[in-house]
């Protein structure tokens, strides 16, 4: 039987759970018309929290409303790609007058076909971003639809291009055009961008942080694909799998995929399959999520995290300070850095905990192997 789970970053799961309210809020903004706050929305969250999946979901909902989509990633040259590829392509598709033929020469009697023609395109790539957006939204408005632009992995490295895009979107909003913008990125990267003095427009965008998913939603995200593909699982087996995910969206798919693959031809998933699959998934989680997440951390950042890993639950800042042999200001500085990187989170006054599931166990194992 084919595995229904999809443990790949940015790939939509067979069943999206725990985010219905956010998708509905965006859909309502499309219906409410220009001026709706959610027409500019940014999703933030840690690696694997489902940011790209949310972009996929709002794009699907916009298509249901008849809107057209430009989807890109904030990598170098994304504005140029929008200007030279996405917008001209949509304009040529939607404007029947975009391409026409022009007589360029006569080689014989016209009745015998003795003529040569050249193709003239109305929408050339030399047109600027704002001009093309204006043309496209004018065309779409005639049919009662609009344009959605989505941008993934927002970060400060492309601040110049972000300013150009944000300025264009802001002008379109002021002109009450049928345009919406949805972005996604790590919270720290998004904060760097929206605090730019030129990007005040993005500061006013709706911002939603994607956290863990509730147990009931996790159970539904596992049970429904399993049963839809002809297999069964008992309640205690399902509970074992749900517990293993800790509500982490990426881990829902990873656990499901790893459990499924143990005996895919069996009509029922066993408890042994569930336990082996969860164990497999947690080993993969280290290389797929934890290792990349701490790759850019400084040595002091890592020392802070290792000091936290000594505790079985939330860590007291005073204990971390003592273990690192530093003063309170020094420890507080790195606490803020790691919170911004979404590696740790404050849980109550004077205490922090790991933001990524199983990061404590990964750090303990990593430290032990190095020793």
C-alpha cells in the first residue's frame, strides 16, 4: 500500500490540521475586499512548524476564489523573477491583446500567402514591477478577481528587493486594488525585516506565529489518512504515535511515514510498528531539524543550550548562569538571542525551555558522542 504521509519540508500533508482558523481568516479577507487587514499577512515559526504549508493552503483558497497566484522565495533576484517571468506570463495569458501579428514584408502576391509576419508582444519584460502589477490587477478586476503574491523564507539579506516589493504592494493597497500579500519566515528574520524604516507597511501586516498542534488534531491527522488508505490502528496505538509527535507539525508526517513503512501490507498497524516508527522518526529528526537549526549558533549559544540540556524540564536562568560561570547580564543577552532564533522559549518568570521537540535529547546525545 502506498504511504499516505509526506515528511518533506514545504510539501502539504494529506490532511492539514490545527490551522483552519488562520486559513479561514485569510479567505474572509479576500471576500471583504480592499482594506481588510488580513490581506497582508506574515506567518512565523520554527523550522518544521508548517510555514510553507500555510502558504500552500492560502494559495489553494485564493484559487478557489478565482484569484491568480505569484509564488516565490526571498532568494537573490526574486523581484527580477517576478518582473521578467511571473507577471509577463500572467499578463500574456489574461490579456487577449497581449500578442498580435504585424505585417513585416511582402514576398509575392498576398493571395498566395506571399507575406511575412512578426509577433508583437504588448507586455514586455522591460516594464517595471509597479506598472505590471497595475496592469494585471486592472485586468483581474474586470472579472471580479485579484492577485495574491506569496513570498517564503523572508530575511534581511534581500532587504533591497523586499523594499521594492513592499512599496509596490503598499501603493496597490492605497489604490484599493484587488491584491493580497502573504509572507513566511523565522520570527527573528521577520522581525529584522519589519523593523526596517522603509518597511513600515509590513510592520502593520497581520502576524501569526505557528506553534504546536493540539492532541485531538494530531490524532485526526494520523487516523484519517491511515483509514482512508485501507488500514486500521487501535486507540492505544494511535495514542503512542500522537505522544511521539509532541504536536510538532513536521513530526506528525515523519512519525506517520516511518510507522507505516514497517509492515505496509498488513491491514492493521501494531503497537510494535508504532514504537519502532516513532524511534526511527526521532533519529531522523536530529539530522533533518536539530542539526540545521543549531548550525549557525555560536559556541557560546551552544554552551548555553548544553547547560539547559542538563535539566529534565524547564531550566532556571540562575542555574544556567552558574553552570556557565557568567554574570546575569551576559546570560540574559544569550537568552534573548536564542529566543529570537526560536531555539528556546520563556515558560515563566526566570525559566526557559527548548522550543523544538526533542532538542534536549539530541543535545545530550551529541554531547555524549563528542565526549
